[in-house]
């Protein structure tokens, strides 16, 4: 099964999870879970992971891999995050890898998340929308621009091939971080 837009690159995931500040037993949401890679990584530490995607193929892919990995603390939901999140109760952290209604999702999360919200974006428009919304909500902390290159063989040597840059937008709901 092919899921468009994923998986999150190792280096991007490492920085995003560091910024998320996940702690043992946390309840975390992964919005726009795509391949579920971030969800599965969070499930190794979190008490509960809520993975949400509006694309049937993404939700199915995430669910299938959670079952294969025997992750019983990972719940997968198919649908719009803005409709699913309110019934999930308080969250410690949230990762947004994709959302069709980013402003509404961030508004909901700002009242539901106890600590940190991390948004990954590749489109500049998404960066601007996320930053503006977080500033309006009073939770904006920083944007981190990450450019990763990977080595490959070229002639008798090694060259580097850049991967599309990713912007990591961090929101802090309180000063506990």
C-alpha cells in the first residue's frame, strides 16, 4: 500500500520528537499520521497515542503496522482531526504532520494540550499559517528550519544529495517545558 507524503525522514523525526518533549506515560496525538511512523515511535514511550488521518489508506496503513508491531497503546482514527480531537480528552503533546484545517486543529489543541505542539511543514504557506495561528493563540515558541543531505556514490567519491527542507514549528502551551 502506498501512502502519499511519507514517511517522515529519520533526522526530521529525531528533531521533532526532541522538540515535542515526550515523556513516559504521556497521551499524544499524531494528526495527519500518514504512514504512522511518528505514531509508532511515540508509542514506544507514551502511555497512549491517538493517530488521526482523513485518508483511508493512511489510517489503514498505520493500523496495520501498529498491529504488526503489537502496539496496543496506539489508537487509529479515520476522519477529520477537528471532529475527532474534542472527544479524546486532555493531551500532553501533539504532533501535526498534516492537516487540512490547520487553524481549527491548532485552536482545539491549544485548549487540549498540556505542554507542546509540534507542526512539520514543507510548504511556506503552511509555515506562515501555523506561526500566525500559534501567535494569535499565544503559544508560538519557535520555527526550526532543517535541511538534510544524504550521501551517495559519485564517480570514485561521495557526494551529497539534499532532501527537501522541513520547517518544524513549535508551540508551547505552558511554561512546564
